C-alpha cells in the first residue's frame, strides 16, 4: 500500500521543482519554433524587424533577439540550443541529487566550529564511551545495551548533515497529523481520508538538498521522499526534514514498528493530538512519559480546535498541559526551556502559521540534533544510575581499621602469637642453659632423654595445630577451623570494602576477594611450616645479652665455691684436714644457694630481652602473613575499588548534563 494517490501526482497539486523546469523547457522549444516561423515571411523571407515583428526586442521564450538579417535565425536557434543544453544539464544534476539523495553533505565541506553545547556533548559522549569500556567486564551486556545504542546513534547522527533538522509528526489514529503534514508542506503529499490507517509508511518532505544520508538512516525509500512547493513561507523552513509517521496506535504491528524506529532517530517530534484522544493512555504511558527528558525537542499540538466551541479549546489545552506535567514533561512557558504546546486546526489553517514560525526558528537554531543526543545521554545515564551510584560514601576503600582487623585474623590463623611465645621461651631457655647451675642442666638433659622434644611438636605449637605436614597426628578439625578463620577474615574485609558500592560492583569486589582467598590458606600453611617452625625452633642460638659473661663467671664461681666446700668437708671426714665443720659447710651452702640465686637473677634480667625477641619473631610472622594477604586479597580488592572510582568519575561526567541549551521559542 502506498501513501500517495494519483491526484497527488497531478501538476496542479504537487510541484517538486522539476515540473516547472520541464514546462520551461517545453516553452523554450515552442519559442524557438515560433521564432523561426515569425522570422520567415510568406515566401520564406526573413523579417528584418522594421515591420514591428520584434517590437520590444524580446523573443517569446524570454530571450532577447540577437539580430536581424540573413543570419538572425541561425544566431537565435544557436542561443536557444545552448541555453536548453545548459538547463538540461542543470536539471539532470538536480534530478540525480533528488533521486540519489546527494546534496551538500555529499561533498567535502569544512565542518563549522563546535558550539559550547556541542563541545559539552562531545565530552559526555567520550566519558560514556570510556564508561562502557571500563564496565564491560564487570556488568552484563543487557545493562550496557542502552548506552551502546546511544553511542552508536550519536556517532551516526554526528556523521551526517548538521545543517538539517529532522522533525517527525506523530499521533494517534484520526488526529489529523497527515493533514497537518500537507499543510506545512503547502501541497498534498501524504494521503488523508476516513479510511484507517491512512499512512502506511513514513513519508519525508525535505525543504533543501543534502538530507539523503539522514533519510537513508531513517530507511525512507526514494519513492517516499518529496519536496514542498516553493513559496516564501517554505524558504523560512530551509534545512528542515519533515517526516509523517503511521498511527502510533495502529492495529498493524508493522506500523507501530515504523513509529518506534523513526522516533528513536529523529531530532524532534511534533505530537498531534485531538480533543477526543489527547488523554489516551497509549500516548502518555508508552511515548510521552518515557521521553519526558526530551522536552526541548518536543512539540505538542492540539489539532481540530475548530470543533471546540467557545473557550473549550483553552480548557482542553490547560488539561493537556496538566497531563504533560504529570508525565514529567517540562513546558516551555515564560521563556523557560521545555516542550511547546499550542492549539491549531490543520483543516482550516488556524494556528498552522504559528507552528510554521516556531519550526522555522527551531530549524534555524541548528541545535536540535545536539539537544536530542544530549537528552538520550541523560536518559541512558538515568538508567545506569543504579549501577554506579548507591547510598554510602562516594569513595569506597578499605579502611585502616579493616586492614588491621584482617591482618590480625591472618596472624591468628597462622599462629603468629604462639610462635612469638615459643621464640620467647626458646630465648629464655637458651639463657637458662648459659646461666643455670650444672646440676640443673644435668637434670634437664636427663629429662630430655626420657621425653625427647621433636621438631614437629614445636612446629605444631608455633602454628596452633595448623601443620599437618609436620605433625601427622594433628586433628583434621583444627585445620578446618584455621581455614574457616581465613575465609571469615576475607569475608569481613570484603564486606567492609563494599560499603557504599552498587550491587554489581559490590558483587565484583566480593568475587575478587573470594578468588584471592582460594589459595590463601595453603600459602599461610607454607608460612607456618617454614617461618613458623624456624621461629619456634631456631637453627641458631638466639642472641645473648651483654651481661651474659658476668653471669656465667658468677655461676662458675658459685660452682667452684660449692666444690671447694665439699672437698674441704670430705678431707675433714677422711682425716686429712683438721676438723672444722663450719667453714666447709658455709662454703657449700654459699655455693648451693648462690647458684640458684644467680640463675634466678639471670631469668629476671632475661625477661625483657626474651619478650622483645618473641615480639620480633611474632612481628616477622605477622608481616609475612599480612604480606601474603595483601598480595592475594587486599591489592586485588583495592584495584577493583580503583576501577570503580574511575567509572564513577566517568559517570559523573556523563550525568553532569553539560551546559543546558537555551531555547528561544516564544
């Protein structure tokens, strides 16, 4: 079904600019023939002009008579042929431009300088492109589909003519949009009538050349592309491309598909409503409400006001404005930017001139495409908001308290505190060996022979039961408990890090932490086996304090005094020495008491160095466990948070809205 009738193709109803040139060429041919006939007399004699046959010096075709005489016919015919050839070439070129759509945008034309609004839009589009790129591996494709479509359509529109403004006329069945379309074009292009639906496919009318690329983007075939009648009013609309759409509530799904497809691509929309269906739910809920952010490129006209008596038209317009306000559409009243609302009658022409003036001014501003793309970016940013913005602090990060708690949990899991205690005991034991009495050392040696200490036992003590490799008898539940501690530490730090993050990014952070925690228990086990065992049972003796030689000398002196007193007493018993019981007993008592006193004093003095040695060992193991946790969990989580901050900055640029375009529609 075509939207054109045979009547539309008649010469008196539609003039596309080529009919007039064809008539002109025909008149020129007739002029040449009549000129040739008038130049010859009854006997074939040429008139010399003295009889008044060329009284005013103008030929019938509008050409001046080149001369009189024998060669006048040849000169006149040659001039006419040359002019006709030139007109034919010009007409062929125009026909090629009309059929192929070539125009001013087909050549190499230097791009005009960008306006501040266009520069702001370019910055927002660049930010949106980076936002999509940074988020592609974190968000699903469905969430980014709208943003990708906006980028593609913006690139396609910006690559086409910026001197044209594409305006679509949309409306419900019987609203009179095709009548309004014909009224604006000055000729009947779109079919009108009582049969529904009347318009089956989008029809375009371009007021100037160079809109072929735009019409190709709208998928409007060449047979449905028209030109308006050349009138003074049409000159004001130069640069506008008007598209008549099928009914948005058509019973045919293909018609609604046409409407949805074209509405997503045009620069502006003129919504035509009638007094009966201006509150139609399909119009408001499916189209106007979702496009509330496109108010600056929206016209809403109440058609058929001639059917409303008295002040009924004003009342209906006021109610229409109320409905638009409920839809969230800003109204361009009192010089403020927003949608334009007016009443008219396409049938009688009432108000059509005002709409034509508004469209002419709107077209001459050449900012509709920028406004439309900016509104599309606003809508895409609004739909992406829940993916990048959530309640909480603006810059999520792992706090110092969370880091410290995480490191404490890892240190507990790896047994850093027990390893430090073991190292402290080892230092004190080594000091006791150096400063203890020989008899006590012999007793300890005997005890060690009875119950020998194994390296596996000390390693198990250092790692709090987390070293099954060194202690095959370690219960399995202790290993599971240690693993659970590590997992709990990772969950805790991840929960702290995702505070203030939107759900998709919070999920990404948690997944990153879980991936890092997969090998963390094994790494901590290795630390406990190597570093923990080395700390608990050092291969080299711990360092000794500076007072150690004096303590050793004092202990040796007490031992010698004890031995001397004993030998003295034995000599008296044997009878070798004079019996004096008190002196040797005093020597022996001094040695027996002095040795433990020296050992006790050394143990008191060794507490500080031993504690420091144990704390140093604990710190080394804690730092090793913390470094392992940072490398596998904290740093990947911090990198994920840094990526989120980057996309958050890009989203802030996208959602900033740029510099609002000021409308001058009054």
